[in-house]
C-alpha cells in the first residue's frame, strides 16, 4: 500500500491522501472536500424571522460565518465575506454568495439559504456535457505504453515527492506488466514547491528531455524517483541538488542551453491546470477521466483501470492467482 502524508479529508479516516498546498489553494481545497448536497440546519433563535432587524441580521450573518468555517474547516487566516442574497431556481431558497479569501487568493462559494433563514445549502451542479479532463493539454507529452490504447492514465507528478516515487514504482513495472498494450501513461508536471525545493528545477529539466526524446524523459523520471534522497543529500544543500539534477539530465542528452535557461513556462501551465481541476495533492491520477486522489493501494488502481477497460469494450486481464501460502491458509 502506498503511504501518504498530511491530514485526511473528513469522512475518510482510513484513506491516505497525497500532500497538499498549505495556502495556495486553501479555499478551493475546503470546497472540494464537500461532495454533493450539504444541508445544514441553522438555529435562528426562538422565532425565525423572514425580515429580521439589523441586530438580527448581524446575529444571523455571524451564525452563517461560524457554520461555514466549521463545515469547511477553514483556518483562522481565511476571511469569510457574505454577499447579497439573490433569486435562485429552487423554490423557497435564495442564492447567497460567500467569498473566502487568503491574501490575494479568493474563491466564491454560491450557497442557497431558505427564505426563513433556517437552512443553508451547498449545492454542486455537475455539467454532464463537460469532461473535466478535456482541458488537460497533452501536446508533446511523452507516452509510455501503447500510444493507441483505449485507456489513458494521466498522472500529475512531483519528482521530489516520496509518495509519487512509490506510485511510480508500482505503475512501472507492475501495472505496466499487467496491462501491457491495453493502457498508455502520460505524466504532467505538479511540483509542490512549498514542500519540495528542487521539484520545479527537476520538472523543467524533465521537460527539456521530453522535447528531445520520450525514452530519455522516462529514464530521468524513473531515476529521480528512485534516487530522491541522494539528490537531496544529507546536508540538504539546494545548490548541490540543482547540480545533481543538471548532471543527470546531461547524461541523458545534449541539453546545456535548455537546462541553463530554466524556462518554467510549461511547468506553470501544468500547475494552472491542477488548480482548474481542483487537485490538492500529489500523486493525482486520471484513468479515462476517473479521478484518483492521493496514493491508494495497487489493487484499487487496478479496479479503476479494469472498469475503464470494460467501458471501452475491452476485457481486463484475469485476476492474479493468490500466492501458495494464501491458498493453503484459505483451505484450512
């Protein structure tokens, strides 16, 4: 089973998740943790008032803010601002925009509030006409596996992340050997620079290699995931890490100009996609659009791949035979 770090989403106490940003997407992260329809009862005092006075308005606004902070688990440095109520498409409810802010980063949450001010609703409307992964730019990304495969596995990867390294180790060769030409793997850049100081530099170097050859790109990715501790070094000297990353990249190809330039444009475009997708940690996989957040056991990844294959009209490989010891134990 692949381990992970940081806190777990509410409602999934035993499910490990990947590393997440401490502030950059704090508002978006809390919102994404609420799935479906969240119906919250708000006490409105002894008597609910449809048109409360100013003091009652202040008291209600305070109760709304407390409830939002509690249910979204917002840190103290997040500012909560309530907007003006407006009409909604649901009878008996009005819209209530709530703005969550941390510094210059803001996120507006559209809530519904009942006309009598006793219920608050968080409603997520999902547009079935849109594919959330359709906006992921795969142009020029190296492919591992069968380029014509019906199942595509996109992994948003951090080259310094230890949990990403374990995921990479399980995907290659175990998952690759199981599915062979039935799948193709594509990696996207997701350096969590707040936690991993050389991840951005590594991603830029990897993209330099990708422009030269897919095979050298994958060699570099595999090597960094397998030797992350060596690159960090015992003294955690960042300049030495940069030098090691450049030396390893140059061993794979003639990339002096690209490495020296350290152009982060493509990497930052990939990071922008992670925000649009609402990702909050690495690794983050999409299997034909089905999202896998964080690190999960290998058999669960295979379950998702099997489901995607069946949906594509293909038969997944048969289940692996249990080990002899397991068979003997089962027969007792």
